[in-house]
C-alpha cells in the first residue's frame, strides 16, 4: 500500500492550499462515510487526505444576518439534529440528511460530503435544492456562491474547480407558514439507495400555496430542480388537478436508468406519487407553522 | 405446548445461559482465536464465471513484503472436495460427480472460485500481494441460467460431458397420469423459488495449525458439524488420519445450513500450515461471503394438480429444475430430491404423486441446503397450487384445504412419496390460527384499508415438513454416504456436577440451555451444575452436528438415553450402599430411595461413591459414573401447522407491508417455549425475507449483481409486525421426548402464506400471479399490466 499523507489544518486557507497543491491526488475528508469505504474497497487511492473538520467555519451552524441559516459543509446530521431551531424551520432538509445511514453513520456523515460525492440518489440534496440553498466554495482563486443544484454535474462529478473546497450551505430566511418535506421510495426503509427521492418546500397563505420549490433525486444523472412542478402548485389550493399537473411535471422531468433497484417506468410513476405525498406533508407542516 | 412449568425443567422458559457471553462480547468465535506465530491467508478468486486459466505468474507476489507463500491448484495436489449424497437418475445411472479441487486447476467455474492463496505476516500484506498475481484467463461462454445450461452449449465440466447432473424421479407416474385423465379439473402452475444468499451474521473463517512435535493438525472453523468436517477433509481431501486431526467449531454466529459443508478454505489452511511452519488464519469479508458461501433454493417448478368434482385432490405431477451451481456442494443433491419431492403430499391425502427433478450445473456459486432445505420449495409449490386450485374451482381456500387434510385419526399415514407421517392434527392448527388471526374480522379490515386506497390480502399456508434428520437405514438406502444418528456422553463428576458432551453443535440455537434443561429435569440438578460441551472433536465423541432441525429430536434423545443409563448405574450404586436390590431403588427429585422406606441417598452422594468405591463388589459394579449413548431415530419427525399472513399493498408504489403474521406450529413437546418462539420468529423473518425482499441475481455474464448489502435486501426488524407465534398439537410417537424440531418451520411455512396474501390483495385488480420476491417494482408492474 502506498503511503498516504494526512493533514488536518485549522484554517480554510491552509486546507485550500494543501488541497490545491496536491493537484488532484488529494481527497477531502469530512465524515469519511464515503471516502473511507471507497479507500477500503480500493476504489480510490489518495496521496493526501485533507481533513476539514478542524476548520471552524466548516463545522459551524450560524444564523445569517438576514435570518437564514449557514451550515458548515462538515456538520454531521446528528449535530444538525440537535440544533434547537433548525429542524423546526427546515424539517424536510433534516429528514433527508438523517435518512442517510444508521445512527453511527449519522454521527459522521455531512450534507457537504453527500453533495461532493455526486450521487444522483444523495438523500440530503433534494431538500437543500428545494430550500433554495446556496453553496459557498473556496479555492485558490477565492470564494464564490452557487445554487446547490448547480454543484453536481453527473454521477460522481461536480462543478467544483480543481482545488476548490465546499465551505457551507446558506439557507434563506423563511416567511411565516413555510415548511418542507422529503420522502423517498426504496426497496426497504433505511440504509439503502433511493429509487426516487422527492423534496418539496412550500409557503402557504391559508389554503393557498404562494411559493414552492420541488426537487427530485435518483431519477436523472443529477438531483433535479423541477420548476414546472413548482409552477403547477403556486397560487393553487393544492387541489387534485394541481397535484396531478405537478405530478405529471415530475414524471416528465425524470430521466432515470433501468437497474436492479427500479425500472424507468416505475421510477417515473413513483416520482409523481411521491410529489403528491410530499406536498401534502409539507403543506400540513406549513399550515401548522 | 408450554405446560407452564416453572423452574428449569421441561417446559420452562429458562433464559438462555449462553446469551450473557454473546451479548457482552465475550463469545469465542473462530476469528477470536489467535495462535502463536499466526499468519494470514487471502484467497484470490475468479473474476470470471467461466474461463480457462492459461497461466499464473505469482513471482511478484512471492517477493512482496511479508509474503510467506503463494499456492495455486498446481501446487495443491490433494483430493476432491467430496459430495456426501449420491443420487441415481431414473435410468439407474449414478449422478455426474465432477472433481472439485480446493484451488482451481486449469479452469474457473464461477465468480468467486478459488484461484490461489497468498499467505503473509498480515492480512493486508496477503491481500496486497494477491493484486500482483498475474492470471491469464481465456474467458469462455458461461452457462448462467438453468435453461442455457441444459443446452450443453457451454459445459461447466468438460470431462463429464453434460450439465445435467442427474434426472431423478419419485412416485408412480402411471397412476398420476391415470388420475389426471379422469380429473374434473387440473390446475397448472409455474413457479420460481428464488436463489438466496444465507448471510449468517458471522462470516466463515478458518485457522489451520500443525504441531510438528506430535504430527497433529488442528482446524478451527465456523462449522455446524466439526466431526463431519474432520471425516470429509481428513479421509477424502488431505489424507490425514482422524487421530491426528482435531477440528474445533467454537462459538459460531449463525449457520442456516451454509456452515454444514466442507469448504475449500478449510482444506487450504490445514494443508498449508505445515508447509510454512506457522498457523494460518483466513476470515471471509462480507463481499467474499456473498460469492463463496453456498447459496440456497434456486429451483424452477412446473406443477399440475388434478381434482375431482368435489375439490378432492386426485394427483400431483411436478417437474423441477434444480440449480446445483458450478460444483456439487456437500449435500446439494439431496435437497431437491429426498428433502423436497418426498414432501409433496404436504398435509393432504393426494393419493398419486410423481415428481421429476433435473439437477443442473451452472457457472454460479454452488447451491446447497439453506434453512428448510428442500421443504420450503415443496411447501411453496403445494400451498401455491392449492390456493390457485381454490380460485379456479370457486371453492373457498380454507375449505379446499379442509376437504383434503389427512385426518387426525389417520396416523401413521403413508404418503405415495416414501414418507410415513407419525402424527399431526392439521385441522386443529388451522382452526387455532384462524381464531388468532381474526379471520372473521378480515372483511371489515379490507374495507377499511380500501377506504384509504390500500389493498388488503390474507394468505394461508397449512404446511408440513420432515425433520429430525434422520434414520440412517432410510437415508442410506436413498443415497446418503453417512449415518445420521446422534451421540451424547453424560459425565458425572465426583462432586455431582455434570458435563454433557453432545455431538450436535449450537450456532445460535441455545443448546447450552435446552440440553441443560433436559438433564436438570431428569436428574433433578440445578442448571448451574450442568455444563454442555460441543464443537471440539478432541473432547466430544463422534457426532453428526446440527442441521435439519435435528438437535433435540436426535441429539436430545441420545442425551436422554445416556442420562437414563446414568440413572440405572446410579441405582446399582445406591442399591449396593443401601443394601437393597437395584429393582427396589426409586429415583425422584434427585434422591435414590429404597421403595417404601426412608433410606435414601442424594445424587451427589452416589456420584462421590462412584469415584470413591472403597467397598464396591468390583465383579458386579464398575467404578465411575460416565455413560454414553448413540441414538438412531426410527423415522423423521413431522412438524406442521398453519401460517396466516395479512398484507396491505399501496397500489401507487407497489409497497407491500406485512400487517399481521400468525403462526400456529405443531412442533411436538416444547422444552423451552422462549427458545421455540425465537426459532419460529427467526424462521418467519427469513421466510418473509425470501417472499418479499431477497434475491441473488446474476447478470448474463455470470456476475452476481446483488453481491453486497447495498443490493441484496436482507430483512430487518422494521419490515415486520410483531408475529403471533403459538405452538400446539401432537407428540412425536417414536422418540421418548415427543419432540419434533422447530428450527426450520418458520422458513418453511411462511413464504407461501405471504405470496398467497399478496395475490389475494391484488386479485380484484386482475393480478393472477406473483413471484418471489414480491418487490414494490414487481407488484406495481403487475398492477399496471393487469389494468
């Protein structure tokens, strides 16, 4: 086995410096729930591991001046779960993140790692996309902000430039009577890969939906923002016709693969079914909030 | 049938004494065993389903850091891994029995086949070095499916000339055809019994050791039957005499059949240990287990059931294709034949039965017995076709079963397929299950589910199985190359404590508790004075191990017979001391008393006297109190019962939820009701796993595509409701304990109950068939197709 260097810098500049200097031979370590498994299986053999957990900004959960949340890229699902208010404002984001793995894995795994791993079936990402979360990345050329849905570019691939590290997610402030939800369809109930994942974020005014974002996972090479589905919901009372239209938009947005976990026809149909069910949960939560 | 006994005797729910060490990490599993100077083996496995090995260059591996040796099939010239059961085809010819070398010679025959072993100071060194072995393969077309294999276009074993291992039959075909010609109705069904990966919690492991001073070999291994491994490996593979070969199967974390067989890795580490002069440990990782543990089931069946106008079964005709995989695993040939086709009468009076079984070699992992072993396959077939016949004839599915049950007063009952059932009462278990499952309230529950858009269904299985394996004379006449008796030694120590040596092996079943209860009950001793020892061929007399729900019915009976010999001997000792005739000594509550007097000796006093025989009449009475018994059962035992499954299906997603599962099982006398409930519970979980979740899938090139827990869906607690498990019924008539065995009933009875429930739920929507596993995608697709 070749030697592996390990560094755990305490500042972001040091981390970016080390990561960029390794020119592609380095891998970022957050919780390690993907990286260590891939290393053990011999799928990746990094020359350098840059552990980002010692960088304060990457492990912080903060309120933004605008009233939103900024979540460090290395924050684990278990830590986010314990935050006093985050789960009340973004229950769908949290349930997506904490569908991943077992209790032990949740103590390590982060949404940042889930995004950078680039899986189309990443459970925490549809919730962030539906939330309108912005990813902050920093590289040798400085810092930039991009919508989360623009980070993955295909299975295992991201739009991050060489040397760039994901720093945090910024979630916008929430109007009253807003909430979100995430549902997924899998061969069983946990510790498996989604066949379809669906996240819906809504703002309600009485029975009327005034704002919506819809995201689907596992039905295309990347997690999708389904704007047509959101349009079908906005300014409706989430009646059957509107839900049918949104479900049809979800089915139309699907570009899945046939594999042993599900066929194209099945994933396409279930995407619509999940849209309806997720919307119902999000609306119920929004009315209650 | 728990009789509410308190204390530690028969019928008491004694907490398992072994669980403390398991639950606190104090168990002693094979991987916990580390011998001085131990090295580590890594097995290089074939990445191809079928290929010629044109060359192997292991020079770089041999030169790598820490590497002690690399061996290939050319180096390891030993005997073939043997098959323990010979089947004869219907034309009288013996089955085709290909050579099975521990390390492949010239050809690999499945993905996972052993190609080379690397032995190094550490496991990582061995694994790394294996990467530098250059194997040149000439990839050959693979016979992956049984239908492909039957064409013989690609031969798994060139030297035997065919992929058809045997073409066997049982029953009277002429009588069946005659009955079919007169039938009012014939129901036909085609079934697939899905291939399963056993996935015991503990992966297989082996440690081989050689003592140059004594010439003795020791193998520590994850086995259900260490004596059988000693016999097979010593006599057939490595030519090591048994007095120089010790096999130890310590704590073993689950077997389910997969640890019965003699595996290549056991022979490899034992054979190589003297070559490198150090002990060698091999431990499978989970991915390796998926492609090297013998798989289970994998049958295709076509069946036809003839009925008269009243719904009475007239005849059953079955054609089965059974996948053997690439080599014959130790007991593979008996699974689809004598452990399956002989059960085709089920609980019914079907007078004529004929089955034809074609066993087929394919380029896949060898297939062998897995919890239930043949009986789940026949049970699934019978209970599916009976349900189908009920729907086709319009007879209620419970009523059609009742009309055809073997009546409770008809035992012993001779079936047309060899077996003679000794006892049973199928009406009673059906009737109880019907009450517990609240069948009367089902229509209301179905309507309520429909109001939520859900489809409810209820399915039955009134099953029977044959276990307590097995009468040696019977199995010998059927091709077994072994006897299937069991042994026990009861060694009473001078202070009155007892060590029992049993030839069975516990790998989760709780023998240390159940067997101690038997002794406690019979000798009136506290549990803590009784130790159960098993799993070490240097400690325990020859025994056949544990599988086929045999431990209690065969091993427990042997133990009781040894205990009774102890009592007889102790009576003679007490008679001598008390100056009475042995015939006048009564043994009760741990005391030997001269009948009608207050003259008495406690068990401990007798034990001490046996070892301090100061005034024994040595021509009449030997010192010591140590007795042994071998017991060969007169028949199989026949547990049976009724399982009722209630499911709810979400038609939008195809997700099936098991809402309620009721099992009423007749397992004979119950020694420990808590252990019995646990056994049924685990078996039902495995059965539901087969029915709804598990499937070992190969692609066209012979790669196992469900080769990890990411892809192979093991059931988990949240897939199940709380099961209603009850035992009741009849006693086995041919062992003194009246026990039948419980290890497999759950896995045997449950799959058809689940699938019958799924079909019942989908029936009104036009779905007429469902195969295992009934995954959401499959259920959803069936609903779409039916619309």
